[in-house]
C-alpha cells in the first residue's frame, strides 16, 4: 500500500520525486512500439513493480493484445461528442489508483473535446508531477520540428504533433527499429492493418522510399539525443578532452585566398562517415581591427553553407587558443588549418598559428593543408607603412638631432650633477622624439644622447672611454630603456591609427546601410555615399546581360560616368555580370578592401531591387488575371441578363402575331428602357475602371467649396428623404476636380443607400487634423450590416459584391470611387460605424492660393465621370 501511494521506500511525502518518462520511438506505425512498451511493463511487473495499463491501443493486433494478459487495465472514460462515443484515458482514475508505473500509449494523441488537457502528453506530464513513472510510445512523424519534413516525404500532413521538448525531456528514449522490407512483410501478413487496407497502405505511405527516409530521420534524431547525453555526461564529470564519437571537422578560416581549398578539404573529411559535421570558424581580433577581406569571407561562408556546414565567428587575441577552445566546445575530432603564408625569415621571429595549434591540440587531430599561397623560399617580411605624417617625422628628427645638443649646452651651465640625473634628462628628450617622430627618430636620439652623455658627462670627459664599470652599465641601461620606450610609443601610434581607420570603415559601412534603408532611391544614394567616402569624382554601377554583351550603366553618382569597367581608376568585380567602377584617383590596398565591402552591400541592394520589381510584376499580372477573369464572368452573366430582357421585350413588340394591350406595350417599352439604362451603367463602370487603371484620368484641380459639389451630387442621384446632409458653408476650400469629386460622392451615397437596410444615410463634412496636417473629410455613414475587418479593404477590389445579391451592378462602384479619389489627390478608406454599419471616409487636401472655379457644375473636360 505504501508503494501504491506513490511514495518509494525511504522517501517522505514532501520529498516525492518527479516520475520518470520512458518512450519507445518508432519510425512508422507497425514497427512494434506498443508491443515493446507492454513487454517492458511485463518485465517490471515480474520484478514486483506496481504496473497498470492506463491506455493502450492494440488496433486489433493479436500479438499486442496477448501482452496485456496479467496486467491491470484501467477502464476508459467515455466522452460524447457530436453524437459519437469517444473513449479516452481516465486521468482521474489513474491518479486515484496512483501506481508506480503507468503505460500510456500514443503520446501525441489529441484528446476529445471537454477533456482536462488538449493533448495526451499533457496528461502524462500531470502523472509525472505526482511521481508516477510512465512508459509511452510515439512515432517520429509526430515530432513538431519534423512535421513539414515528413509531410514533404510522405505527402501526408500529420495533425497530431508533439513538442520536441517533451521527448527530449524523457529519461530514456528507445528506438524500436525495423527494416522497410521487414515492415512491409508484416504489413502483408495483416499484422498492421486489416487485409482491405494493405494494398492502399503499401502503395502510399508504406512505400520503401518513405519508410527508408522515416527510418533515417528516427536514427538521426536519436543520434542527436545520444550526443546531447554524451555532452551532458562530459560536463557533469568535468571531462575537457574531446571524445570523437562522431566525425566533427573544424576548419580555420583567416579570410585569405586559401580558404576555399581548406573548406573543400574539410568537407571531404566530414563526408567520409555518416552523420559527419563541418564547422568553419573565423577568429576576429579582440581590438576590433579588420584584417581580412569581408567579401572573401562572405564567399567562403556561402561555400561552407552550400556544403552543409555552419559558419562561426569568434573573437580572440590568441588565434590558436580561440580555435582550440572552439574545437573542444563542439567536441571536434579534427581541426584543419592552412600552412603559414609567412616566409622562413618571419618564422624565426614568430610562431605560426598552425604550430601553436599542433602543440596545444591534445586529442584533436590537426591537419595542416598546403596551398598555393604558401611561400616557396626565403622572403623578408614586408615593411609596415609609416603611421605618422611627414611633418611629425620631420619634427621628430629635429628633436632627435637637435635635442641632445641643446640639452648638453643647457646642462653645461649648471653645476655638475650625478650621472643618473643627466641620463634622466636625456631620456626625456628620447621619449619626446618617440612621441613626435616615431621609432627611427627615437633610436637616433638614443644613440646621439648616449654619445653626448659619454663624451661630456662620463669620466673621463672628452673621450669615449668609460673609466667606471657602473657608468658603463648606466649608459647601457639608458640605451635599452630608450629603445624600448621608443618602440612602445611607435607601436601605440600605429595601433591608434589602425583603430581610427577601423572606426572610420565601420562608420562608413553603417552610414551606407542607414542611407540605403531611408532613401527614396537607395541605389543612387549608395553610389553617392561611395563617391564621397572614397573622394572620387564618380561611382558607377555597371551590368551586362551576357559575357559578350556590352556594359550598361545602371546608376551613377558624379561626373563623368564610366561606360565600361576599364574606364575607371578602381574596379570591383562583383560577379560576371556586375561591376563597381570608380573614377578620380587610384585607391590604396586598404581602401580597396573597404570598397569590396561597399560593393557587396550595393550588390545585395541591387538584388533586393530586382526581387521587389519581380514581385511587383507578379502582383500586377495576378491582379490583371483576376480582373480579366472577373470581367469575363461579368460579361457572361451580368451583361447577358439585361441583354436577354432587352431582346425578349423587343421580340415581343415586333411579333406581328402577338396582339398587345396598351398597358402591356408600355410595360415592355419600360423594360427596354430599364435594360438599356442598366447596360449603359455597366459599360460606363467598365470604361471608368479601365481608364483609372490605365492612368489616363487627367484631373483639373481647382479650389472649390465642398458644399458646391457634395450637395448637388447627393440631391441629383438619391431619392428624397433617404440622405441627411451636414455640410457647413464655412469649411475651407479643397483642391480637387469638381466633376470627378461629384462622381465619387455619388457612388458612395448610392452604395450606402443600397446597403443601408432602409435607414437614412448621413453625409457629413468637416476639417480633420492628422499628424499636424489639416485636411477636409467627407463621411458617408450608413447603418446597415457593415463589413468585417478584412472585407473592408476587399470592398475596393473590382467585381466584389460582398453579399449584395441584387444583381444591380458589377461590383465596380467602390473600386472606381477609390481610383477617382486618388486621381484628385485624395484618399478613400472604410471604417466601422458606431452602433453598426459602414462609414466611408473621403480625405481631401485643402486648397492653397490658386484659381477659383466660377461654375462648379462645369465638368473637367475629358476626365472620367464628367457630367455623370
């Protein structure tokens, strides 16, 4: 009884542990997950463990049902839903029974409506919280992260899914594996599905390719799970050395030209075994200085990702240490580095990264790959460019040569001091020369100062010999200190300049990005920023459609433009069909490296422009297809109806054998007139839509009062008493085309009357303020059924009736109204009416100084809707 309460021997009630979850994972239905779970339950029951079967689905399989013998099976809970009886696990009964172990089949199952939890795995979590161990089953296709992959493989979308975190949180996950051929034989023998479903299953879901792919997914997922357990065990045990359970290859990239060779070699190593991983890592300097080509690194990153690897960027001053730390962090088995590009002479004074990696690799195999960039013979290291200006170096030489002479003369006017005092004074001169002129003037100052001290202040004076050993030591120390200080000051000056340049490069790229994001013409702004940044006269972006085709200037900033890459003083090759050319001056190597980054940014911008243009073209084609399809529907239906009425009425009037009474003849003539008017209205709407979409509407904007346009439009086109008008006469004038505006208002009012459910329509005019800008608004308010959120915008799409079954038009009124409103510089939006209904908001710009229309009733000439 104590064990059935959920408390293990030796545990107190307040120390009850969380239950353990064991899951049997299968690649497909029928591999034997439920059988294995029941087999595990039988083994535990034989050992005296309190085991119950909370829920198991045998699916009519005899072998599975036999494994239930001897186990306590809890009754299920019956749920009534839409006239059907559904059986689910009785969670409360399991909690009351509180066994040590509960068998719960199909972990990803969705519970019937009205259950405590939506998913069965949530029921299992509650059992685990109470200390009950659970044995469950799940198929790999039910994992949420693999749902789309499985759907792509099998063509069947799984509706019942399980969060990966649930399965990853299990204490144990055991794979129930079976070859596709064995599973198909089991299916053919009727051990999975009834005989009537076998042929359909084998030709669809249970094809050999599907089962092989699902099996591979299950094996790979479980391999990752085992790998996580290995990493967790290493962390818990404090094991730092790598355990190469899987082939993980790390390749070090410096941004040099040899990177592509290293990546491909590392990819071949990683691909030799199943499940191999490729990691590329670039170690950036901790001081923030950019010492590699961003464009080349981007190319190498693309290559790594195309080969199925991952690219990483880490920061560290010790490159070798950072590489080894990263490799140990991913439990790498091999580390690929390139042979040093430094010459033999440079190798005498500095340790290469490859040598440092080999010494500290430990259990990681290091492969040093030779490449074409490796030097073949003895070569002096390149001399660094001077970090100081010519004026500062000249001043430094003046201090170096003249400073010791001036100080010697000055010290000669004072009483004789100790040699140490004289040396300190001369050291100040050396430091000053280093601060101003750099290393070489400081070395010259140190030598001149040492000679001056030796000649004038060291006994015996007037000679270069030194009588006392202490003085010789003092002079030697003085020279060493002077040289060390000079070298440090010079290195600091160079680093300062490099840091300033790096900041300038970063700021230039940042400004380029901000400019591109905010500009109306991003390409032109990017080229202008490039031109000003590199102080050239022009920057041109050139493209060509084929290798033999001529170059075309897409955009240019400055004059004169480069008609071909050869016309420029600097050229960046983006790809075979695009170039960035600068004209005005030759660029230094450092500038070219930054220019490559600029070119990469501009190329990405150009690609985004192409994609946006293609997307816009596709949208236009889709809209055109939709309009054409709707137009065909309208012509075949809406135009045919009045034509049929018109023809029937005319045939009746012309039939000589038909004797019509005067009232019948009048009714037929009325039908002819109504049908002709309806046809005229439909054709006018189609013509108006065509003109609006083709952009041929030419409004004539003048200053006019709203009351002079809105009131006549409402009175002329609506029945009396259906519209309530509130248009104050003191409103400011608006800038619009009166004829077009009158057509817009008439369309809106007619639409509101038709959908207003018999209630009066309100037409209001007022001045509105939006974002500190004043404008005039005309509100057409109806109190009909209104439109839901998404349908408001669809109402302005051509041929949309949205519930209008009257058949009185083509559904073009609002589309034409919005087009005409935009043509006169206005905006038309739909909003909800408080209390129900729809409000059309027509926003118009206020008029500034300009012409006043003398006769508002006059039309706008050839524009759409004139005189309508």
